[in-house]
C-alpha cells in the first residue's frame, strides 16, 4: 500500500525530474499467459504494479502521473475480460482512495467516463469529490478510462467550434494554447516522459497532442513486473537525455 505523507521516503533523489509522467501499461495478458493463467489474473497483478509505481512517483517528487487504464479500443476485447476489468478498476479506486488521500495524492479521470458502467462511474464520483488542501497535495494521479486522443481532440474542436458559432471567439484567435485549454489535461504541464512497457513501441491513441515533445521510453518488461525499479530506471534514463525542442 502507499504510505501516508509523513512516511514517504526521499532517499531517491534526481537532479532532473519530469513534472509529468505518462504511462502506457502493457503486458498484463501476456504475463498471465506466461504464468499459465487467464488474462484477468494479469490485470489483477497489474493493479499491484500500479500501486507500487504510484507510491514511487510520489516518493521521488513527480507532480502528475497519467496512466492509460482503458482505451476506447479495449471495448473490442471479450466481454468477460472487459466486465472483469471494469469491476477491478471500480473496486481498486475505492479500496485505494483513503491511502492515496492520506499520502497527498488526488485522483482525476480523463476520457469519455459517461459511457462507463454505473458501478465504475459511482467509484469515480466518490474519488473526484475528495479534495486535498494545496499545502498537503503531493501528486495528481490521472486515470485515463474509455480514453482516446482522437476523441479528446474531437471534443476540443467541438467546444471551440461552439464558441465561434456563438460569437464568443474568432477563428484567428485559435492558438495551440487555446486548444490545450480545451483538452482533458488542461491546467497541467504536458508530459515530459512517456513510458510504455512490454516491448511495444507505439502511442496507441494516447495523449497525441500532449506528447508532441515528450521523451519516449520503451521497455520489454511486462507491466506486472515493472514496479519501483522499472520506474526508477526510466527516470534515470530521462536524466541522461538532453531535450532540445528542435534547437541545436
């Protein structure tokens, strides 16, 4: 479990730490198959890995952690697996909420959450209703559920188009900053580091606008085995990189 705020260690320090880390958690099913188990067995152990990564991110000083929990494309999986994932996430949100809050970590959810099952939406409402005072806030954990970047950008375009139609905005006033303000991550810095596990090397419709200049880190480690050491290795690799943003 995540320790309370007073017990979070500061033993691991970094001189160049990203404020925002995004994670594509991949490999639960393959890990379960390697154990001779059903895919949901892997997803259950994937929750353990999430707990460890969240704890570690808070320890070292990450301000925002965004995890890709369920994409819009994931609805194409077998119904039994989807139902199991939905129940697993709903239960995990409530079971971890007090511990997260005690550690100064608030939960936010991005994606088309209105289309999720009621049990999961109920858990989301409870979690998002919890407020943490600014002086106690250590990290924001964004959970992407029923999320796709194309959906997110489409929704932003609809909102901006509506403002133009109502005469509150002129087309010439549209800027990259304005578009960012209409995305699910508004008010947050773009991720400086994206981690993807299991050896896959693609973005899978995740935060496409926000990842324009993000450092990409791919590892063959399957998600249930990633944990603390995996995150620390990724952060150390980030430290070694020089971000140029197109400059020399």
